[in-house]
C-alpha cells in the first residue's frame, strides 16, 4: 500500500505539472491488443475490403495508423518477448527461439508499470516466461492477474477482456495485455461462430488471394476461415472500447492494436518479407494524440515499451533498445528512427536470417541458404500448402509461389519495397543498386556487432518434416542448439545498434 500511495502522490504531482504547461495528464490507462498470426494488410483500414474489421478501422480513423511498422520476429513467442522487453530477440536470451524463456536480468515493461502503481492484467495468450538459468536475477511479477481468457464457446482468449476492464480497481490506472489466439490455426472461430455478434461468416469468393498462394477452392476456404478469426478479434476489441466509453475512460486510455507475426500461410509467418514481418499498428489516445493521422514514418515494435512507459510517467529501463513514439504522436511526419531490424530464428525448423529496412529498401541476409523458407509446421500442414504442393507437381507454380520451396535460397536479397510490395524481384545483382546494397550491408554488419548477434556453430535443428509438417522422431529437445547471440551473452548487451 505504501508503494501505491507514493505512486499516486507522484502521479498527482505529475498531473498538476502537466496541467500547468498544457501537456497531457500522466498515468493514462494503457491497453495493448495483440492478435496472433495476422498480416498487416488483412484489416479493412489497411486495404483489405474482404475482411470485416469495423471496430479496429474506427480506432485507426480516430487515432494514428502507422503504415510502416515492423516486427523484430515473425514468430509468436520471440516476437512477444521482444515487445514486452523492448529488445531484439537475440538480446532476450534463449527467448530468441520459439517457446523458450526470457533472460531473468531483463525487466518487462508491465512489471515497471506495476511497480509504479498500475493494476496489470494479462488475458489471453501468454507465451512468455522468465528463464531462471540465464540472467542471474529474480524477477518480480509483471501482472496482478494472468488469465488464459477462454470460456465455454470461446477459445479465442478474449472471453473475459470486458470483465477485466469492468472489474478493475478504480483507484489505480490499468494496464491490460489483451492477447487473442485469433488467428492461430485450428480455426476455432468457425466452430464457435456467433452471427448475432460478428455477422455472417466470410465467404470464400470474398477473400483476396495473395500471389504466392494458389487461387483454388481449398485455399479460398482456408483464407475465409482466417478472416473469421480476424473479425472475431475485431468484435472483442470493439467490446472493450465500448466498456471504456461507458466508463468515460476512453479519452484517457492509450490503446495499441498490432499482431505478433504474419498470417499462418506459406510465405508469411516466419518470413522476413513484409507478408511476415510488417504489422498493422494503430495508436488511439484522444488525450495524448492531438489529431488523427496516417503516419508513414518507420517504427519498430521494440519502440512500444519505451512509448508506454513514457506515457505513464515511468522511467524507461536502460535495457530497452527502442525509442519512444511520442514525437510521432505530435507530428506524424517526424522521424524517430532510420532503420528497423528483424530476425528469423528457429521456429520448428533450422533457420538464421537477418533483415534491415530503411523505409525504401529491404535487405535480407541468410546464414542457411541451403534450406527452404517454407513456413512453420502448422502452415505446412494447411490446405493452402497442399495446394501449392499439387501445383508444384504439375509444374504450375509462378515465381512468387515457387519461392515457398526455393532451395538453395539467395544468401542476400535486396528489394525496393515501394516498387515491389511482395518482394519478388531481388536486386542484389543489379548494378544500379550497388551503392545501396553496400550501405545496407554495412548497416546490418554494424547492428550485428553492436548488439552481440551471432551465428552459432550448431543452431537448433528441424523438429518437423518440411514437406508434410509432421513431427520428426527426435527425443526430448535434442534438436535444440545454441540460440543466436547466446555465445556472446547478448542478453547482457544493451547497445541498440543503428537507429
């Protein structure tokens, strides 16, 4: 109670000072809505007319819609570990790889909010844990409540989001990490669909088939089920917004909407290309964002932790490698970073890829070019992947579809993203871009060196078959190797590299 009283007293002083200089009050409520496996362009406000997302679209209309926001990993738990610590995946310890814990020396931003007097809730998909063997520290709890968010008839993780907002202590500001299982494969939204809440299910003829998938009935049905998951996520986002409005708390609640990685389809999830690594990112905060805008500035999800802490009046931890986005709240044409970096590490299959973007170019480097980037095992088991396999058997793949199976792959890739939105035309050997290629190489080299990244001699091996997606007969976790950066103790390195 003493800590809470001190936190409230500090908040009151900060609010008085903010009022005197015409700034925003400190300690807003903060809610992070994070979807599971949704590509950036699969919302109505990001240009997909086939999927219904009216509530998210409205938040984008009334807030800031970021058009160039990038993840650090297109892989579930590494992406979430990166967001919650504000660090690159290889700087989080073993958490750089799927299903592994975060080094214990690294604070999570909800933990810092909780220490400052916030009531903190995680409801839905968690996928994050602390590594007692790496980091040498004991972490205090980050959340007052951890709730899987499932109930009979709702397996999507959002069954109690509204309840948590309604029943929160009113004498504390709220932080909520609302993490849906939508749109992870299994398509439970189809089995649990409620038309009175979400409208009719999506029809296969309404979907947009990207060029790297086969446009056939099986793929369209697969995409329609995926759209249903997105619409269900949107519905529960809307329900939380309505509850905040009912409480007259919406004006002073900072809301972010994003996803942890791209859609669970071939050439999306786990990819370094935009289909896997770019995310929709929406910020809504009437008291803190002066006017609605569409922001084209480059941002990274490691920027969310320092942004939220700054908004809450809490000191940003020195371990955090991102930058606050507040300058973009005030002037969406401003710039907070020149570069965004991303990683592709083990997610069911051996892999090591790195990427850097500068707003014009995407440069990718692959340390395992002999291996295909076919996507994670759940995608490999999908109807969409089987359609690609059948088209390959018939010799009917286009260039984008063939890239799903390509092996060996290029060691380097360079794309002008504005001219090549699906990143099909590799410009590495084009002499017109020789200078740009050298500049991007040098930028990535500097980031690798300054942040302690590495390519260990033995990376984690395949745990699933690359053609069928079936689990291989490995014993225990014998397939596990050394995570990237682990040999350099990158979890102890706070340098952010170029920004």
